[in-house]
C-alpha cells in the first residue's frame, strides 16, 4: 500500500525532481568560491616590493611610478562581496585618505579570479563613485606577472602595504574588517 502511494506520487513528479537534481552541480559550479586572503600574516621583514606593472585606462603603469608615496596595492574580484564592502569603507574614510599621501591602487584580479564579472571601472562606479575622481585612488587590472608576484596563492581581496622606502610593511585582507591596520600604516608613513 505504501509502495503504491509513493509510486503514485513520485511518478508524476519524477521529471521535476530529476530536473532539480541535475541543476545542483551546475549551480555549485557557477558560484564563485575564491579563498579570502589572510588577515593576520606576519609582517615581512625588510622585503622590497618587487617591480611589476598593471593596466589602467588602457595603459601599462609601473608600480615604480608611485615610489616615494605610501602605497596600498589591493587586488579584488568584482564578484566579491567583501571587496565591495572594502571599497565602501574607503569612501566612508575618504577624508582621512585625502589628508594623507597614500596611493590606493585597486586592481581587478587577473582574469577576475577565474570567474566572470564586470570590469573594475564599473565596479568602482557602482560601489563608491566618489573615489573615481579622487587622486589618491588608481583603478586598473592585474597583469599576469603582477598577479603571480603579489598574489601567488590567488586569494580574493588581498592587499600589500608598501612604505615610501619601497618595503612591504604588511600583507592583509578585507579592508572593511582591517581598516585599523591601514589607518596605522597611513599614520606611520611620512608625508611628502
């Protein structure tokens, strides 16, 4: 009797059930699952920032162009929620940034971390449009070489703080949660 009831219920609904089960693997593959960068990495000791270039507004820009300024090199993916939150944090802290000499270089991960997504300009315009006109912010895309040097583990939402002496002071992640670290870095760096 129970078998017959189950068959009477399952037979008409089996195509719906089967279709639902077949979409599970596709949904699992479609969702980005990048690993966040570590927040509490021991500070590098006396490590010079390796020379590299990125693309901004269709031009190749060398990191060396920012020598003499404190730099935050921040690699993001445009599908990353914590990256959006971090950019909003910078918009909220814009007055502090504008009083400093820091250059915040926001780069979309090489190939956007392996997942589709909008370009870095649209990402910034949607998330924190006031930063697009701020001279302290530079938006661009990783080159394969820069990505390999500064993000060899392919983390999502990871940044390097590079002092005016061109030494890496800290490596961390998630500016919305670690802004105190960025603020301390800004305070420790001399203004030019």
